[in-house]
């Protein structure tokens, strides 16, 4: 008698497992005119709001065209990658194997980009990197990733013209405080190379870990003889650093990477960031009718000013749409899709965009300064990233030429070396 | 649980799994493989928790050691991608055991909540190193592995890899089963029940616990090797505190002291995190709820349910039946 | 590294330690009295910050936000203890898993209620200024943190040493069976201590929110630090919590400033060593 209950229980469990396995197995049939797009974004954790911005941007475009790309009904599947590369990999596997997506896009961190690219190669599925800026995805490692197309930016792309701009301002000695991971290294590296090439000197590099919220240990070590401070912050870090810098009595000019002052975090910032300058391929304060319409529409729908995270995915949606227009709404297969996407030239919200031969965007880079004012007809005074200079047609190699650029190693913690650090 | 019948049931379930799995979807099979790898880790935790009474909150560290070793050998030394894979398996087990041997020197002296604390701290040390030792571990980028090894058979094939992992799971289960049924295993249970009594009887309880800890570390290292090739990526996120806590939950949920319970628990937790999470946005409430409800209402875990049903039936039946039941249960 | 550097770093370390004291003193007391390992403690910290934000948004008062947040989270903690933790008994593993379950629930709940944006709890303007002494800038907010922690510490010490309630708590910490034997309602003491611990953590969250920010994931990020303090300072000892917070605050600060590469290791390795030498922590009592 004692075995009966166990036996029954075991049989029930086995049956349940079988049911689950079968349930997981039934995948949706692929309709002829359907486009399934998998989307990876952090929906939980410290970057949760960025994830929302990302998917909202895509969704806004989708709603504008009625959920339909040139006849193909778009199924947009969003999965939570939690801001963690291994979770991104697992969810990508699910999207590809279970949901049979035609392409997957998104991911947030550069480290996630480096983790997702091999998945695209392994499972022969298109990966559109709309946000991860990891340089080498479209540079030294691009041969490993024939299925990757980048529609956002590469980390060092805005930093190169920014370095030149810094020389023009007369800065000679700059101290750097940047998040200690690949993205931080690459943004800083690009700036350092260009800045030192036109006579400037990086005199210090401080690397607080990603996620630092107390900069107390780091700020007092800043060299007193710096002309300016270059900061690269991501996510909640961006909110704390300028405040703590000011409280420590540092009154030097502050410039930084685009994510330090992006519209994702700008509304939560205070007057301490007025006058801070950054560089990126988008600003919500771009003063043209196209962007004004975009900002107004986005704000009305989602209650926030769009960040570059939103714009990048909106524009990516637009690009995919343009490709589908050329194929009459039919999925042309991975290789053809990549070929067509690589040839897209678009007048996007951020300005003119096209892709270079390594499948990375060539676009405007805007130097923007934080100001408090009214913009786009909104009634209140708010913080905006006013564009003060535009560098058109900036590619990932800047003025260096592809071959010469690729000869140098990828920007890292120690490259370019800090020649002028003591 | 009636031993012979139990063993046969488990064997039956494994055979069924082996036969059915290749016919499920390409996603289901990697989920199952994922669960099997964590089942190995969970069983190692059960050895410590269920059999020895040591609640270790840092077992993910040994998975991490095995995984990082595999990744570093594969990328920096081009080693482990052919027949040498089997050498890496051995090395993974060794590195897990060696790390446990080192950590055990600090940890085994403690008991109860202090043991919990120190194993937590040790686990965090490994995480800290993985996260910050950029040159070795790639920092938060982690390490991308080359495609899975090939030695006559291509592990890159998901079904093939499933069978390999299943094989390791079965071997681990068998080895651990033999271990817990042996006199050594019995001594561990004695220590779990009444360590003082065991000491008075002349057992070197410290050594027993230490050896169990080292063995568990070895199995953790094995799980790590398999995990590294599972996703082709090793990252500090693999050794965060949540992983160790999940491993404990797998054992408690499945049923401590049953070995197989850990495997069942692994299946449930992996299902929740990897599958339910993709279907509904409120899955984290379910996960939290599972933690809470298991602790409150399922002291014996899922494996303990048949016993509880039996008890309830017997208690609602005749007094002689109840008496018989009381006499045969432990 | 000149004197200025050491002074400022020490000051920063002490102020960070002050915040940690608010967070960890509650955890230490909870452990001391009830032998409970509460992995939801970081959640109390975070929820305190979020509740304060809601109060500030609706009533525009930072001053009001502090007690409202602290008391409401104390109530949450109390409910958790009465309804759930009493049923789990003394098994530390079950406590860990139960409280982790709640931590997950709280985390998701906070995300659903307040969204994913990172926020700052903005203090009154005067606290945003800095005091300049000898050319060094000392942010008033940090001074405020130190002052508040010291005040709380003093209050707690007075309560523990000079009041009857405090005597009952100390008796329960030292030997709960004996305490019950002399007629002390240890169940009531547990309840009080748990609520107090949650109160302190939430207070830490409100104050910390003006300094670290409030964002999803902060709960699990701050938890290991709380444990580091309790372990290093000793479980159940208020004085130990004070010293532990100071040590951790200073070690973390100097560790990051001087050896940034191994910053996490410099925190956890000492934890291990201390536990190995003295399992109850430096000043722990068992």
C-alpha cells in the first residue's frame, strides 16, 4: 500500500512534465506575411526604466504604421534580460527557438552585446544591435558576427569629434571619471585618442565600478590641476555623480559621454548639471520639426521626454520597415535582409543615417549642453540638452581610416595608455 | 520512502526523460539540460543540507570556479575542445573540490546561522573576484567560449549535449546515492541529527563535515564545466548570491535528504525563471510565493507530499493503521 | 596623498558608516534577539525610500516623509514577523528562504508601484550646501547623516541601558529561556525589536535616498553591506554595530580609493577572516 501513493504521485508528476514539454514544443506556425521580432530589454533591476524607453520607442513607431510593415503583420515580443548578459543569451535562445523570431534586437549593456552576437552566429539569426555600443562588434570582431547589424552607435563614435571639440575649447588637461567596464573604456578611449592627437592631455583616469552610488572615495582623488572633468556614467550612477561633485566643491567644467546626461535620467536631475556638455547622436532638444513632432508624440503617449534609447529603437523600427517595403512585406531570409538593411539611407529623427561597410551607422554627432528652458512648445522650464555644435557624417573610425584604426587594439582600461598620469 | 520501489521509479523517470526529450522542441531541450545541470548543483547542496545539516549559502562559488576554469582553458589555452574535454571535466571537479577544501578550513568550524553567514561571505568573495579581476575573468563582460567540444560526437548538437549532461546527472546521482547509503553517509546523517552524540561516540565530526563539503564542491565544479558550455558564456552574474539561494530553495522545495528532491526542485525553479518569466510579467510574485509557501507549508518539500498524504489517510483510518504507520516511519 | 586627502576620505568613510549604522543596527538587533537572518532587510531600506518619495510628491514635505516612511515600513516589518516569521521558528535556513521570498515580492511590488526610474530624495535646500573648513568642502548632508546616526545610536543606547524595555531586550538577547523564566514576554520583545529594526532600515532608506538615490536593485545591492557590518561588528551588539559600520564605511571607502581593482574583495575577505576567527563577529554575543 505504501508504494501506491508514491507510484500515483510519481505518475502524476511525470504526466505534468510531459504536458509541459509538449506545451513548450508547440511553436507558432510561420505565416507568410508575418514578421516576428524578438526584443531584449531590461525590464527589472536598476535599468528597468531604460528597458521601458527602449521598447516604447519601438512600439511608438509600430503604432504609427498600424502594426504593419509593408503588408507584414509585426509580432513584437519583448523579453526581460534584467541587465545581465547571460540572461540576455537565454532569452534570445527562447525567442529564436520557441517563438521562431525572424530577427532579434535590443539588449542594453555593451557586455550584453558581446554576449548576444555569438548567439546570432550560432543560431544563424539576425541580431540588430540597436543599443549595445561595444566597439568591436563592428570592428575587430565583426567577421565573427556576420548576422549582426548595428543601428545605434559604437561607444567611441561620438567621443572622437568630442575630443577635437575639447581642444577647441582650450582645455589642456582633463581628468576622467568613468564606469569601470568595457563601455566606459571605449567611450573614454575614443575621447582620449582624439583629444591627445590635437594636443590635449588626459592626466588621470578614475574607474568607479558600474553601479557605484557613493563617489565619496573617488572625488577627493581628482587632480587639482585639471581644466575639466570628463565623466562617463550609466543608469542610476549618472544621477548621483554631478550632485556629489558639486557638494565636494568642485567647480570645474564638466563634460561627459552621452549616457551621463541622456534624457532617460535628465528629468530626475537638478540644477547641478546646468552647463554640462556631452556628445551623442541624439538629443531630445534637436530643434527641427521632425524631432519636435517625435518628442511631442512620445511625451503624450508615455508621459516622458524620449531618450536616445527610445529614438534608437524608433529609428531601427523605421529602418526595418524600409527594408520590408523593398521586399513587398515578405521576409527575405537572414542574409538578404542584412544586405538590404546595410544599404538603407534614412532621414531619421536623429538626422541622416546610413550604415558603413562594417554595418555600423554613419550619422550626425551632436555636442549638447544642459540648459534650463522651455522647448518644443511645452509650458514649463525644464532641463534640455541644447545642441551647440553638429559634426555631420561621423563614422566609427572618424578621420583615422579603417585600416589604420583597426591596427590599434580595442580601447580598454589601459589603451590608450595614460602617458600623462603620474 | 520504500527504497527498491523508489529506485525503480527514479530509473523509470530517467529512461522516460531520455526517450522523450529529443522529441520536444528545440527550446524545451535546452531548458531540460539547464535544469539537469542545476540538478547536479542542487544534489550537492542536498548532500550538505539534507544529509549533513549544513546550510551552505555559497555553493554557486564552486559552479563558478568550474565554469571559469573551463572558459579560461578554452579561450586562453585552446584546451578542452576535443578529447581534452574530459580532462577539463576532471580539472573542473578538482578545482571545485580544492576551492571547497580551502574555504572549508574557514567555514566548517561554524554551525547554524554562522555557517550560513560565512559561506555567504565566501561566495561573495568569488563573485567579487570574478567581477573585478578583469584580466583573468573578463570582468562584467565575462568570457565567451568557442563552440562546444567535438570528439567523434559533436556537442554543438543540443540533443547530443543533453545526453551528455543527462549522463553526468545520472552518474552524479548514482555516486551520491552510494555515498549517502554508505556508513560515511550514515555518519553524516548522525551529525545532522545530533552532532554532540556523534562526537561522544568518537567520530571526528569536523572531518566528516569537511569531507562532505569538499565532495559537494567537486560536484559543483562539475556542474560549472557543463554550465560553461551550456550557454557558451561565463559571467559574474552566474555566481551572484541569488544563484546560491536558488540552489537552497531547489533542495528545500524538492525535499531535503532525498537527493532526487533537489533535481525536482531544480526543474521547478528553472521552469519558473526561464519559462514562466517569458509568459507573464508577474512571475516574480510566483517565485517569491513559492519560496514562502514552501517554507510555511511544505517542510518535507515536494518529495514529502506522498508521505503526508499517506499519514493523513492513515490518521483518518483505523487506529491500528495509524499505529503501524508510526512504527514504520522514522 | 596629502593630509587633505586623508581627512576627506575619513570624513566620507564615517558618513557612509553612519548610513550603514542605520541600516545594520536594526539587522543586528533582530539577529541578537530573535536569531533571525532577515534577507528582506534591504527591501525595508528601499521601500522606506519609495514611501518617502510618495509623501514628498503628494505633501511636498521632506520632514514629514521621514517619520511616515519609517513608521509605515515598521508596520510592514511587524506584520511580516507576526504573521509569517513566528511560524518558522529558529531554523536559520527557513528564515533565510522565507525572507528572500518576501524580498522578491517587495522588489516586484516596488517596481510595479513606483516604476523603474531612478530618483533622488531631495532634502531641503540648506542641506544641499557644503561647509568649508580649511579649504576642504564638507557637504552638509553628510554631516547631517553623521549627526542623525549618532543621535539614533545614543537614543538606542539609552533605551537599552536605562529603560525597563531595554533591560527586557538585553535579557532576551542574553538568554531568552531565562528571560521567559522571570516573566518577560519574549514574544512581545521580539515584535518590538523587529519593528524597530524595520523602522531603522526604512529611516536609512529615506536618508540614504538623498545621497545614494532610490532605484530598483538597491535593495539587493545594499544587503551584503548590512551583513558585512553585522558580521564584523557582531550580531546582537549595538556597540558592535556602531563600530562595525565605522569599520566597513572606512574600509569600503579607503579600499575603493586606494585599491579600486579589488574593491569588493577588500570588503568580503575581512568578513571571512573575522568569521573564521570569531563566528559570532567581533563583538558578537551568543
